[in-house]
């Protein structure tokens, strides 16, 4: 068969271009513009999700992004809802190679000592479930004492929505919610969480007020790893014994100061990430230029906003 000449291909291309330029839309009037508007919005959403997916798979991925992604997918697959614990099979598949199939508290501590050497590591629902089964709680027997910043996706924990939203939130929605975790030398770990007052347990007369809680890091804590928030990016910001010892009292002062301000919660700022960023900056644990960086502001909206808190931080 004779191959088409260049002139023939060029003529076909011109013909196609002419037909596209002069094509008539099958609809007219408001229906035509409604379809065009819908197509534009759909295209914007697809572009938004594709951009977030690219950012999620290329940013803060560590030295072995392929291994991390495999770890994330496995944790999301095995995560459970409600009070149902994750299975022993899940722990063997995900962590058995690093910690062993039947780990002790010393094994957990050694694992997190190694993981925290790089500054940032993952804490997931499967690991936390096994720690609770072995140790009963999160404390210095299983994690190195220090002040940590946790970041996780936001999504519902109840079926059936959680089975869809946990995947969307982890990969197609780049922003994260941040909190502060304190692991003291003695006693159980504490979590400082900020959010809308209405999202915390108990009654409130101002559900949209920016509020905070300092609570034991257990199943009842606002930021404890759950099915919808199965993966937490943990960054150790201080292992100074003096900072760690003073952190619970300093965070409680920050909580009281925030309550006294009676500040409304903002979608972008001021919000939970604003509070966490300001506490870390004022404590000297995060440089001002880092808190205001564009990438961090995308990851944690509000991190670079003006501080609404007057505390001194941990």
C-alpha cells in the first residue's frame, strides 16, 4: 500500500481544522452556555485534582518515594472503622519486616529512633493499634521523648463515605491538618489540637469559634490516627529535655489564650494550622520564613497567616 504523501496529510489536517473551527454546537441559547459552563467547571475540577495528585506524589516523599507510596497504599487498604482494631495480618504485611511480627516496647522504641533520625516519618493506624495492644498507650517506652508536629488528611471516619474519602483526601486533596504531639520522659503522650469548637466533644455556645484542646494521645483524642486519617506525617521539632518538660504547661497556656481571644475559625486562616505554626515560631522551633513559605502554606493553609495567638509556645 502506498504511503500517503506529505501534501495529502497536510490537506487532511487543514480540512479537520476547518471543520473544528466552523462546527456548530448541537445546542443553542441558555442550554448551550449551561453545557459549556458545566464542561468548564468539570475541567477545572479535574485539573485541580490532577494538580493535587501530582503534588501529593512528588512532595515530602523522602529518599524512597516508591516504598513510601506502597506503605501508604497498604495502610489505607487495611485501615478499619470505629472500634474495630486492625488485623494482625495488616501489621505483619506493613511493619513485620522492620519491627518483627511480635514486637516488644523496646522494638517499637528502636524503630522510631531510627525513623526520627531523618526528621520526618510516618505514624499510621496499623502501627498505633499494635502499640496499644502491647503497651496500652503512647509514651516514651515506644517513642523517643520530644515535641512532634503531626499532619494528616481530613475526612469522615464512618462507612460508607470513609472508604471513598480517605483515598481522595490522601492523594487528591494536598492540604493537611496539623497538630502538636508531646512525648514526655514520664507519663503518656499529649496532643494539642486546634479546630472549630463544635468539632470537639461537649456542648458549646459558639461552634464556629477557633478553639483548642490538650488531651492524652489515645482513641478519644481529636487527632489520634483513625480510618479516615490513617496516615500521619510526623516531624520531630525538638528533643531538648527542657523544652519537652515545659511543653505541656506552655501548650495549656496557649489553649487558654486562644479561648480568651474568641477568634472565629477561618477556612484558610486563622485555623488550626495557623495556631500550630505560630506556637512553633514563637517557641523558636520553626523559622518565620519557613512558616510563611508558599509550599508549606499550600500543604497547611493558614500556616503563613498572621498569628492570632499571644502565647509563648512550648
